[in-house]
C-alpha cells in the first residue's frame, strides 16, 4: 500500500515521498546468492578495492567493485559464496562496471566482513 506524505528535502523544503509497508519495501530488494569466480585488484579505485566476478547461476555472471582489501586477499575470495543485491542498477566505479552490491557488515574497526552462507544453496537463490 503506497501513501504520499509530507517530507522535507535536505534544505528543509516540503516534498512528497512514497511510503511503503515494511514487507513491501523488503520485497523490492532482490538479494541473491552468488559465487565469486574471479578477483582482481581495482587499481583505479580511490579507496583500495577488488573487482569481482560473481556467478549467480541462472542469472549469469555479474561484476562488482568491493572494498574488501582490509580483511581479504584474492585467494580468500575465490570460490566464496556471497549475498548480493542484484537490482540496484549498474554504476561505473573508476572505469569498472559494478552491477551488484555484495553485502557485508562493518566490524568494530569499520572493516567489511562479508555475509556468509551457512549451508549449500543453489547459485542465484533468492534471500527472503
């Protein structure tokens, strides 16, 4: 159920926003399980990052730029299963096409810790 309600923009001017029910909002995000098949340093990135190629099974392979260099080496990432948002659109990050957002959580020092998969699940499986 969509509702329109008053809101303020960054400068305090009235604007209109779409408000969704919590479940509806969550369902708009397409989170899938993929497996990292290729990792390379991202030499043009402003902050240290890797270029990742992630296999999502029936959805195909998608690319991602990810700032994971504090805790991970390329060999740690190859073959690893990850959770990624696959419907946020494509961004060009320092000349590299980033099609998905690989999900992680910051540790107490702000370093990204990847979300993990507890058991074997099919590539492309949807998180719900």
